[in-house]
């Protein structure tokens, strides 16, 4: 490590100065570049949490694949759940470039050392929930994820670009599920409205706590991992939702929503952050079920992974033998 | 030398890097990585993971551990040769600027 010319000005190493310069110039950091340990840790935490969310996020919808109301809806839902598996894999790969292996990430998920988005701890009792998840949950996710395509860490930004391309179909298909219900019978309209009532607030909480209670946000923004604050993104989301709700003909369950001419944004009411922290602490509707199912799927699949590995090893050995005989 | 994307160690399956040709006439471009027990499964997994929307007409996979890369700590020296050799670019030649078809 070379010392800088004037230690009175900075005690940073040359590596760190170069890192700062690249962040300042809006260049991307790549896996083998020097990076501060805290930057690496923050990224591992965020990317793995994001990957876990995609993988756990398959469950609330997987629940409806066999019960979807038509073959078309089944096929769409399967495609969406398959995308989520893919998104999880892109993100696990991105996290691995930071020097953590997948087994470790899996263990962190199972033991609760790593979190995933609390939204997936809510249950999906009705078909309309497939609509609400697409419209509200994926909508909030997209709002959050589009700026992440420009995250300062190259592999994360690239994974997010791929994910965002695929995610827009998710939101539209959800919107159209709700639209179809709203064009249906009274019972179908009631089902759609009841589902939106349940998902609206949890979807808004997906952006994380208010800025004043989100101490790590500032640092992530300085590192250009995050580009906008939690509250800014939440506001952007509400501004998009209100006109969409009008198209659907559903009511957003917040009487405080009203257009604020002065701000040029919709005002909206306070959220119940106690609920958010309760779910985060493991006391949501389905926390235990989600993790237990993930663990079981991993364990049930272990013989497949081992058998495939054994087959690959045997084939490789056979090729080596054939190679030796030929030479 | 470590390979890009290889976090080593505990995985049951090795890591593969995936390259996709998006249409005829274009090069294969790095799409991402995945785990697979062997090259046959790696190609199949790559199809499922990276071409669900007809993004490719051809796939290459290579074991991450088989990739050798330039040394990131020496990138300054390693890539300094073109510095100051602007004459390798057409834009260096100003006298001919207004001449047609040059």
C-alpha cells in the first residue's frame, strides 16, 4: 500500500483513493477491483437478500399454479415463477463474485442470518392475490429495481438489467388479472378489492423504513449502490398507482390519498411500521412455513445434485480412460 | 490465478460461464454464470436460464476455473502500450478531413 503524498489531507490508501475516484466518476466497480470491506459486505448482504427474496417469492404464487382458473393462467403463472427462479440465480451469481459461496448463502437464509423481503411472508388465500402480487408487489419491486440497474457494482447492475427486462410482464399480467376480475361479477369485483386492501400497505413498506429510520441508506447512496431514498421511491410508486387504480376501478385503502398541487405529488397516510418490524422479526403470517419449505426442497433435492455430480465424474473418468487408450 | 466469479470451495457443482449468440452474424457475448455438474447439463441449464425469451441461437459454456484473466492489480502497466499512440486512430489525421471518401 503506498502512502498518499500528504497524510494530513487524507489517511486513505492509494487503492481507496482510486475506488473513491471511480465512484465519483460514476464508473463501475468490477469483481477483482479493490473495494472497501464495508462496501463488499453491504453488497453481499443486499444482493443475497435480493436473491433470497426471488427464491422465497416463488412460494406464494407456486401455491396457485394448480388452482389457476384456466390453462392460459397456469402457463403464465408457471412462466412467472420460472422467471423468479432465474432472477434468484442471476443474483446468487452476482453475490458469488464478491467471494461468498452459495452454500453459505443458503445456510444464512435457513438460519435466519440473512433476510428476504417481508412481503413474501404474507399468505395468498385468493386468486385475486395473484393479481395484487403482480400489480402491487412486482410494481413496487420494479420501482425499486430500475435504479439498481445503475448500481456501482458491475455484476449487480448487469443482473438487475436482465431482471428488469423480464419483470415488466409480471406487473402487467397481475394488472390484467385484476382488470378481468373487475369486469366480472360483483363477487369477483369484491374479491379483487379485498385483495388490494390487504396488499396495498405491505407493498408500500417494501421500500423499507422511512429515511430517518434507515441509517444505512445514506452510505449506500454515497457508494451509488442505491440511487434514491426509500421515501422518494415510495412517493414515486404511489404517484404511479393512483391513476392505475382508477383504470382498474379499485379503491386504494388509504383515505389520506389526495393530490397535492404544491408538491406535485399525491399525499398519502402513515404506514403501520410496527407491522413491518413484527414481520421482519419473524412474526408474520408465513415466515416459518416459507423457510421450512425452502429447507425441505433443498434437502429433498440433494440426492439429485449428488447423483448428477457422480454421473459427471464417471463420464469424465471414462473419457480420460478412452483418451489414454487412444494415445 | 483465481477465475472471475469463482468463490471456491463448497459447491456440489462447478461454476460455468455462459456465452450467448443472440442472432446469426453476431459474436457470443457473456450472459452470466450458473452451476452444473457437467458441460452437457451446463448447456441445458443455460438454455433454461438465459434464453427463456428467444435471446439466443447458440450457447457456449466454459468452466469458470478454466478462464485465465489479466491481472487487475497490473492493469495500468499492462494496458499502457496504446497510450500516446493516437496515430492508430483515423481521427489523428486532420489534413485529409474535408477530402471526400477519405
